[in-house]
């Protein structure tokens, strides 16, 4: 018996584009020619929504294509930009199931490769972005709000100083401030996969875990509020670290 190594293409790639388009048209007709979710597609179509995703790069790209394609046939296909019909509880429940199954924050490919019951694209559509969905999920699991919703907060802060008897306004970088903006917190949490870098605990898999954003070099000792000097710690590890510099 001879053994040969050969690369096998994903089976979905064998499905021709014409058939994929035909399936999209069928589901569009079934939904009265308004946009639909991946899970809506899977309930009706004879092929997987993952095949559509791979063909177009994203579900939104597929919907945008369908608008133009059906318009060329004289059919008005409407993009409603609607929020999902799922509740936060339902979305978080499915996220928790897959998160625990995989053992860490799921990537897009890991989600699409799992036996998901709610499509990946549902989360960005409902929460604004995948990372924001993960953040809201972690907040719900940890029982506290770690980040306030200050997306419009500037990365620069202003100071007024007395110079020669006159007030002058100076712009100070946010890296010199103890306050950490929402966007920076999200980057740190995402980089650390929403888990403590010391003990590995995550609110997603360890009940009662609360996460903190910590300065590796303490702010009181000259540490900056930059992504290189910030890390994710659980409450217990952060309290144990206190004001000391501990390198992981």
C-alpha cells in the first residue's frame, strides 16, 4: 500500500458560483426579498452558509452582491440594517457554549468551523463589532462593568497651566494619564484573549472572575498608559501584585 501526501481543497470550493447564487436567490425569495442572516440561510438552503461566506469573503459582501444581482433582474432586494432578533442572553449563551468548547476566545474561523447555532456575523451586527461583543459578554459574566462607553473620548487631554501670570493651554498625551480609553482597553483585552495573563482565568470559563487592566510598570513609578505597558489581570492577581512590577 502506498501513501501519498496531497493537499485537499475545502469541499465547499467545488460548489460552483452559479449554484451559490441560485441558493441565495431562493432564500431571498423566501424572505420576501429582504436581507437575511446566515442561520436563516441554513434553514432553507441545500448548501452551508459557510460556503457562501468563503465565496464572498463575508456575509455582508454576499448581501451587497445580491442587491446588485437581483436589481439587474428588476427585483428590489432590501438591506434593512436591522439589529438581530436575538436577545443578549441568547447571544451570550451561544458564545459561552462555543468559548468553553474551544477553551479560549473563539476566532472567526474557529466559530465558523464549530457547530454554531447562531452565525458569527450576527454578533458584529448586534453589538457593532466582534470585539465589542466579546467585551459585553465578559462584562456580563464577571458581574461588573470594566469599561465605560466613551468611544468618542479623545486620545489627547488638555491642561491649563499658569505661565508668567498667564494661563496657557497644553495638550498632553493620553499615555501620560492614568485613565485608559475604551479603545485601548479593548486592544489590551483582545490581545490577552480576555483572560488573566498570570493565572489564565477568564470570566467566560471561570465563574466570578473579574478582569482588570493593569500597568506592568506602575503608573506611580513612571509607567505609561500604552499597550506595551498594559496587561489583563484577574482581580485576585492584580491585588496580589499591588504596586509592584512583576514581569510575566
